[in-house]
C-alpha cells in the first residue's frame, strides 16, 4: 500500500478561507493543544513565494514506513538495530512489549493514512477521544525530526549531511499501488534500504514543515 506525504502551508490565505478543507481538523488540533497547555496551530501571514497550495513532499510504501518504525523502536528500547528481509511477528511483539515507548514516539505512534504533524514543539504525541476518532494521535514536526536525527546514524545516515531526498510523487498515489520511487529507493545497496528511503522522505517533510510553517498530512 502506498503512502504520500503532503505539506499543508499554514498561511492565512488557506487557513482563513471559508473553503479550507482542513478547518475541522485544525479546530480539533487547537482544542487538544489548548487542553495540553500548548499554543494552537500557528497561522502565518502570506509571504511572497508561499501560497495556500497543498503539495506532495514524499512517497513510500506503508510496509517500508513500518521498517523504519521498527528500527526506531528497537533503538528506543535499548536493543540492537538490525536489518530484516521482511516484517514478521517480532515487530508486533515489540509494539506489545514496549507499548509505552511506542506511544511516546512521534514516529512510531501515528495512525496509517491519517493524522498530522504540526510545527508546534511538544514532547510526546497528543491523544484524546476526539483525535483517536478522527485522524489519530497528533504529532509534532519538531519531535519527528528529533527522532529521525537519533535513528539516522544507525541506518548509515549522517543527520547533519543526509543524502538528497527522493523526488516527491508527481501525482497522488492510489492506496493499492506501490510508491513510484520504491523500486529504486529501496535498493540502495545497504542493508537498510527501505528504512533509509522513508527516513529521507520524512526528514524532508519535517525540515520543510518547520522552515515553511506547514502541516504534514498522510495521503
């Protein structure tokens, strides 16, 4: 199953528009943030070069995302980060054994095909009944970037000087088709090809989210 990551610029021309398709989600996030004593979703004034256009930033297959989540969960649990040819029951066992660790991770605890990362810094993902009934736990772009920087070296990536990110999808990817860049990106000659490919896509999304004031959404 394919997954596209999209950047939603949090600019007033989009967020203050009566036709904003993300208005309901942002209102839910604002309530969760306020209850946690955090600032609400930031909305920035228009600047030349920015618009309210939503654009893809990365694409990969969902199983590859779980490979990266597995690697981070191993590391966060004090275990050796080792490559695997395919995901098996060990990943499910990790999630069960280290549930608390998983739920405190912006990378790991995130619903597939739903939920968002926003450019507000908080320690652990936010969760309440309204969030879980909608898109799932709410993540922080700051928190996601921190976790990527921690796991990167264990995948052979220098977080301060990473390789170029794969090109974003040229069109929305259907759920039942493979990501367009998967065949090339996963076979990079290293034991962690899948993990590295997803890392680079998420890193590009997180850094641009913070630099541009954008929300990351799964599509």
